[in-house]
C-alpha cells in the first residue's frame, strides 16, 4: 500500500498523536511551532485527499485491514473532503497568524496545554468527518467537544466560564441523544457501520424504534450544530472564547455536526424509512427559515461585534439546512457550497475582529470609531468578507446564494416564498455589516486617540489572504463547486 | 483584437488610476490631480478609439472567465453601450476639471478618497456599458452602488451618513430583492442571460409572467429612480456637487435607464413585448413618475433637490420612450440619455459653482445672481432650456424623436405626458431664470459680495453648455449609431 492510501487514516492520526506530545514542550514558542506544523501537515493531507477525490478516487480505509462490518472503516468522499479542507484550513491559518493574539490571551505556562487541546479538537473534528461508523463518530464528537470546552474557557474572560458551562450541558445532552439513537439502531440491526446499517434496516420488521432513533439522532446533532432554536449555547461561547478559538470554531465546528446530520439522514434513514424525506424536510425547513430571519434580526441590534457575528452564524447555518431540507440535488449542492463559502467569509470576519482586538480596548461597536483610518488593511479585509457574507456578486457568498436561490426557485410557488426569505435576510446582513462599516469609516474616535496602529503583520497577512480567497472563489468557483456537486449526487443518489 | 484589448484597458485604466491617485495623494495634491486628469484623458481616448469599429458594424466581445458553468463574466460592445460609455468617459474629463475647481474652492477634506472612488465608479460604469450578459451587468451594477457610497457619505457628518444609508439601502434592497431574482429567473427559463438581438425570452414565457418579470427588472434597477424607488436620488444630493453632476445626473442614473433599455431590447425583445399586453403597465408607471416628479420639483426650495426631482422625471422619460416600443421612440430614448446628460450636468455644475462662490443653496437666494455670475447663469439658462426642450438645445432633438415615436404608435398617453411635463418643466425652471437675471438683488441676504466661481469650474460648465447647444446641430453620429440598434426590429 502506498502512502496515498493511508491518507484518510493519517488525517486523524497526525493531530491525535501530536496532541499529547505537545504537552511536553514547555517553551511556549515551541508548542506553538509544533502545533502549527502538525496542523499544516493535516491541511496538506486534506488538500491531497480533496484532489484525490476530485480525480475520482474513493478513499475507503480499513483499520488493521479488518473488513467492513467487523473492523473500523474510514471513508473520504467529496462531501467529507469539503469539511476536511475547512477544518484543517481554519486551524492552520488561525495558528499561523494567531501566535501573538494567543500570547496576549493565554498565559505562557498554560500554552502547551492550550495547543494540545487545540490539536485534540482538530483531531476530533476530522475524526468525525472520516469515520464511517456511528460509534466512532460519537467518540470523536466527545473528543472534539471536551477539547472545545477547554479552549473556550482558556482565555482571560471570566464570562467564558458560564458560557462554556451552558455549552457543556447542551453539548452533553446532544451527544447523549445521539448515543441513544445509535443504541436503538444497534439494538435493532446489530451493526454500527453506517453503510451496513443502511442495508440491514430494511430487514427490521418493526420500524418504529428506527424512527425514534432518527428523532434522537436528528435532535442531538441539531443541538451540536446550533440549528435554531437549539442555538442558545453558541453566541456566548463564541463571544467569550479567545479570538483565535472563535476563528477556528466558527469556520467549522457546527458545520461538522451538520455534516453528520445530513449524512446520517441521506445515507441511513431516507432510503429505508417510508416518507422520511418529507419528515426531514418538514422538520428542518421551518427551523431554517426561522433561523435565517430571527438570528439575522437579532444580529442587526447587537452592539458586541463577536456576538453579532455569532448570531449571523446561526442565520448562515439556516441557509445550509434550508438547502438540505429541499432534498434535491440542487439544494444539497448549494448547502455543501455554502459550508465552504461561509467558512471563508466568517473566518475572514473573525480574523479581522482578532486584528481589531489586538489594538482596540473592546470589540463593542462604538469602540471601532475611526478604525477605518487607523487600521485600513484590517477594515478593508472586514469589508471584503462582509460583502461576501451579504452575497455581493464577485464574492464567494454570492456563488452559494445564487445556487441556493436557483435551487429554491425550482420548487415552484413555495420556492418564491423561500427566495424572498433569502433575499430579505441578505438585506439584513447588509444592515448589520454596514452598521460596522459606518462606524469604522465615518465616525471619529471619541477621545481622538491616534495611537492605534495596524495589527501584527502575520495576523494581517493571514486575514488578508482569507479575505482575498472570498474574491477568488467568487470569480472562479470550479473547485468547490465540483466537490459540492459530487457530494450532492452521492447523497441524493443513496437516498433514492 | 484591438477592440478586445481596448475593452480590458477601459476597465483597468480607471482602476489603475485609482491606485495611482491613492499613492499620489500622500505626496502632493497637484500630482494627484494630474493623475486624475491623465486617467480621464486615457479613458476617453481608449473608449473613443472603439467607436469606428462599432460604426462599421462590428460587435467586439471578450470572455474573461466562467464563474459558474453557463454564467460567465463577458463583455460585448453594442451601439447602446458604446454610446453610454462614450458619454460617461467624455463627461468624466469635463467633470474632473470641475472637481478640481470645486473641491479646492470649498476646501473639502478627504479629497484623495473622493478621487479614488470616483475613478472606481467610472470603471464600474464602463463595465455596465460593455456587459455582455445579465450577470456581468449585475456585478458592475453592485460595484457602482458600493463605490459611490463613500462619495455620498463624503462629508461624514450625521446628515450625510444618514442620507448615504438611504442611498445604499434603497439601491441594495431593490437590486437584491428584485433584480437578482429577475436575473436568476431569466437564467432559469432561458438558460442564458446573454444580451441577444431580438431578445431571449420569446417562446419561453407568456402571459402575466412577462409583465411580472418586467416589473422585477424595472423596479429592481433602482438606479433608474422610477417611483416608488426614487427616494435615494434626492438623498444622494448631500454629496459634493461633482458627484451629483457626473454620477447622479449621468453615470449612475443613466446606468439605470441604460440597463432597462438594454434589457427591453436585448432580453425581452421589442417585438415580443409589443405583442404581450401584460407589459403595458410600464408606460403608465413611467408617465406617472414623469408627472409626479415634476409636480414635486415645483415645490422644492433647494436648488439641488429640485434638480434631483427633475432628473427623476427625465429618467422616466427615457423609460417611457422605450416602453412605447417603436423604433423612433427607442432612438429618442437613446438620444435623450445623451441630451439630458449634457443639460443636467450643466445645471449641476452651475448649482455647484453658485455654492462655491457664494454658499447659496436655496432658490430664493438666487435673486439677481446673474449679474454677479454671468457665465454660470448663462450656462444654467441653456441647461434649463434643454430640459424644457426648447430649440436650439439638445433636449429638443430627443423630445422630437420621442414624440414622433408616440405618434407612430398612436400613443396618446405618452403624447399628453410629454406636453404636460413640458409645461411643468417650464413652470419650475423659468421663474429661476427670471429671478436670476431680472429680479433686483436682495440686499439684506447677500452679505458677502462675490464674483464668479473658480476658473476651472466655470471652464467646465461652459464646455457642457456648449455641448448642450452643439448637440442640437451635430447629432448625426449618435443617430447613426442608434439606428443600428433597431436593425432586426420590425418597424
């Protein structure tokens, strides 16, 4: 076997093995360097996997060469490749640019532990994505959740503690629900491998436990994915976490849970349960619409910038679930594409907030007065990413919005209403982004201080790079689009 | 191949200019203004160099890249877009001369930002003019909105930021809520959004849906300022006058009516719309806007707001003319874009010159100002006469063609609207002219004696006034260009 075939295993193994070793690296600079190198290696593996998947390779890996229903299998397809790219990419870029930001927020003695938890979170997230059986998904979910509790509470902000406690309670309920669900399925089918599950459920005579399992799994994962109205843990957790942790989590954490939700439903439940596609649609679509409208409205009146963007994330998760709830190829393509494009936009936005936080006393709206002049590059990146979030043509956000509107419009009369929801929420996004831009560019600083300088160069470079990626993928969307189309075909193909 | 390179150059030169201006702004104001003028002159040279090819019947085009399969960024020049680009680029030169006089005369702050975004806006306008499909048009349409926002909010005080919010709010809302769905709908039913002679929707759409799609386009293109989406234009008047002059009398608003005309001709197709009764409402809606905006203009006390409402009325003239759906009227619509451009930019230049020289903004302050500022008020008079449509001004020519088209279609709604609005135009412009030249100066209010505006400003408004007069006599090339549009449309 060549190294290429081991990639899907290495994707998890590399960060998982480096994490405990980093605890031993006491000099904080060294811990950072090791974590960054590991994360970059994981990113490189993800790119290799994505390219391989793009060339039609299917990565199915049997741990220890034990065949499928008995051994543990890992699999990487187009849908997984998107998630792997954004998780490892967000982690690498946040680490590359964020050293000084982390230095100011995490004391040196705890940094090795912090970086170790960071890699465990990364390992957990990619583990969820590559695992092909339901129980390993649970295990990796627990690893990533525990690591993320540690990371969120790792900053100097004491308010992170109640926020993380809330997250912990709700996250644990979510994980428990998920576990109950797979327990029920295991009881009825005797298997944990998802592909095997999909085959064996057909032979189950009484389908009601499976239906109950579907309910538990959907709710549990929706909690993890912050699907409205189960999003209550998210805004405070994002707001009070260290800035770089927010960048990492916002770009990928909820999307990974959403990935499992979509995957489970389309691969396991929809082919087997009669009428389940409709149940799925009726359950998620109203929630998606509410998420889009309510969370966007909430963001419009939020003075704290991190919480503003956190609410915006809840709304954007609504877009992704809306696309999936159409249960059509076009809808799923739009969802997968938006997973990719939104992580670019939100990643760049939270990175520029991290830049601002390095120089400004607070991240409340009024503290930004005059930032357009004092930190022109940071605010330029913020503006670009904001335009992408709004969905202005020429940016990545527009591409996914275009696909989403095309997808809903092919649903007939209902689609027109949904299209209205999408365009109205784009306007709401314009309002909450523009509030920031107005203050930053057209208000003079209150105390007239001119001491504010630009953010550290490495952070600024990374921020600018991600902001420009929004433009690049807005003009040339071939790569994410082909992955998304493949993913949608795969999902919809197995559902029928 | 030359024309293809020229398209790219016309888009890039203003952007490079913007970069140069931004860098030069840190060195010296003179260098910055020199670069602005150089950029403006290069742009006009590039754009006008394409003209002979268009006259010869060529339609040069270029595809840049495919964004999504079937949707690409592409440019193609046809007569209508050529005319718009030629107009905007030529007036940018005059306007830059004027800007220098105005911005220095009023000691405005943030002048570098002003020139930078002005250049970006011009690039966006050229992009709209040369767009080969709806997607490209939409891309540059939004770029134009965003790049003009800092110009409207230029002063940065509470009032201008609030007005800029209205500006951005209306233009973004209409474009995202109406125009974008209309474009996606078009791509879905026609499979393409390319501007094609004869339209692309024939046989793909029928019945009330045609009227609905037309409505989404017309109101989605908020830049055309058709009522009730006109509110942004009076709000935009807080901007420095050069912005109002070039952008809100020519580039931005004409981009709106230009887009509507282009969509009517190349997406729907004139014949297709003429055969479809559900599209008839457009004429009435435009006629309503013409009359209402003129009535509102009658009641304005502030000179720039009056000009803004006059612009709203004149824009709907163009829409109404295209909605008559007769070749003569379509030509009239195209000519009116040019004629109104010359006249209205002159009026705004005059308003700005008055403000620079005397800080007067209200109409009642203008008593007897003609004796102090004879050049300015002379130009103002010519511009106003062109708005009314009195020969020998450019406004007469376009009105002639629109009326001829209306008679050809036996469209009495359009004919009545033109007559009534001419009366209304006269009713709000003639008193100003009378007051400026013949009324005695109000001694108490004019505490500060003043003369003419800075030389650069006067030079610019004299040029545009001369163009307004000249267009009456030398409109042959524009006519010839526009007659090409009608090839392939049955008379």
